C-alpha cells in the first residue's frame, strides 16, 4: 500500500510538467531558403533554444518518472529482473539529467523551492539532484565496514524530514539526496565492475523462511525505506525543475527572454564552454592523470560504471544548442560539429571503466581529451555570426 501511495504521489507531482508537445512547426516545415536556413531572424533563435530546453526537461521528467516506477516495482517484487530494470531506468534518467545540465550554466536566477515547508533545514534545488562524489559508507555498508551508514544507524529514523537533515550534515561528501545515493543503493560499491549489491539485500521478511532469518532483517527494511524515499524525493525535485522550464511563463524562459540579445549570446557561449570543460574535458583529463580512481576523485557514476554514456549525453546537449543558436559563423559551426562527431566516436570506443591503465585505453583517452580541448579552443576563439 505504501509503495502504491508513493508512486501515486510521484505521478501527481510530475504531472505538473505539461506534456503537450512543444511547437516545432519551424523545425518540421518545408525546407527554407539558404538565407533562412543559415541566418535565422534574431527573434526566432531564442525561442528555438528554449523549445529545445523544454523538450530536454520533459524527457528528463518522463525518465525520472520511469525510474520511480521501476524502483517501486523492484521493492514490491525483489528479484534479479526487477533489480536490473531499476538499474536500467536509473541509467536512462541520469543520462537525461546530464543532457540538461548545460542550461544550469546560463547563470539565471535559480528557482528556490524547499522540498517541504515544515523542513527546518533548507537545501537548494540544485544541491538535491546530482551531487558527487559521495561517501558510500554514510549510506550503507562498505567493504571493511559491514554495519556502517544510515541503514544500520537505527537511532536515525528513515523519513523525508530526517534524510533532509542528514544530507551533507557535517561533510559535503555525506550526500543523501539525489541521483547518486540511488545509484549506490542499486549497485553497491561495484569494485572492478563486479557489483556487490544483490536483490536479496532488499527482500522482505515474508520472503525469508523463518529458519533463515538473521540480524539483517531490520537493515533490509531500512534499506528499502531509504531507496524508496530518496527516489521519490528525487522525482518530486525533478518535477519542480521541469516546471520551471515550461514555456512561455516558466521561471527560466521568462528570465532568458528578457535579456538583451548580446547577453543571451554571451551566456550561451559561457555555458557551453563551462559544460565542455567541467563535464567532458576535466573527467577525461583526470582519467589520463590517474589510472586508479582510488588515488584521486572518482568519476561520476562510478558505481554504475556509466561515465561514458554520461559524457555522450552531455555532448548531445552541446550539439543541440549549437544547432539552435546563432553562436558561430557557418564555417566555425561546421568545424566544431566535426570535432564533436570525432569526440563522440572516440568516447564510444572506450571500453570498460574510464579509469584504466591499458595502453590502448589510454590512447583513446588521449585522443578524446585532445578533441575536447580543440572544441574548447575553437568555441572560445570563434566570433559570433
């Protein structure tokens, strides 16, 4: 009954995002003249860009709703198949989130909505979504510490209010809310691509013969509650973000449209440069410098080993924005798109975890990082069209 109510609550919150398809008439109309195709009117491209932002956030909202449903089904019927379905849904939803991160770099005034008015501790919306790295032992057992984390801290109640208070309680790595706590709970530590998480860690007491019951019963119940609450809080928070990007009066589109055209261009350029540097170039550079993630900051999505797909999702969003904005000259845009295609190919051919000391793997990383740097340099130097 609790799972049903949680899923129902998630559906109600996420329904706040209008799913009516955006107006894409200008994109699907008959081929325009060469002048129209290469030089859209200045008043048209901001609208096209915001329509793409709305589309991307709707895709995120739908993917996160599917994640909440998959986790609910897994907790209702724990098993290998339902655990795999929840993991697949997490990957899909997180990649959808990576595809909208570039819009958060437009330096618009953020929407500040507390998860619940009665919560005494307030965390910004952005801090409740995708913080990493996290300290997994703050959440659950890890190697060498079999009774660590909130799962075994029975003095701490597993409630939305309590988890909100525990989020970054005394350390920035004590991350309790967002995508990556859900990731860790679904995969475990996942050392050397061998997940330590079994569906049995979430099984209900009724699934265990009484003769096999052990002291893990309370921990399994708390782990189930932890996964359910964090996932549903994430779904609600993504719903808030999605609503803020709805056209025409959403919190973010209304701000962007009020900016002078020159400021719009500058913010887009800075957002692209920041995203390319922080979300693509920096992870590739870190993987080249440190082949062992234990020696430095681990890559994002380290538990699911999904870093490559995250990089590709970011790159897709950069390409979409370049195609919608008049940021570069036609020649410059063609050059950047070619670099992007080459970078996508290199990233796609990286096998296994991002951190790997194999010579072939390192060469792929070097080529990918070189292409990312070339994109940054070209985007920085290229004048606006």
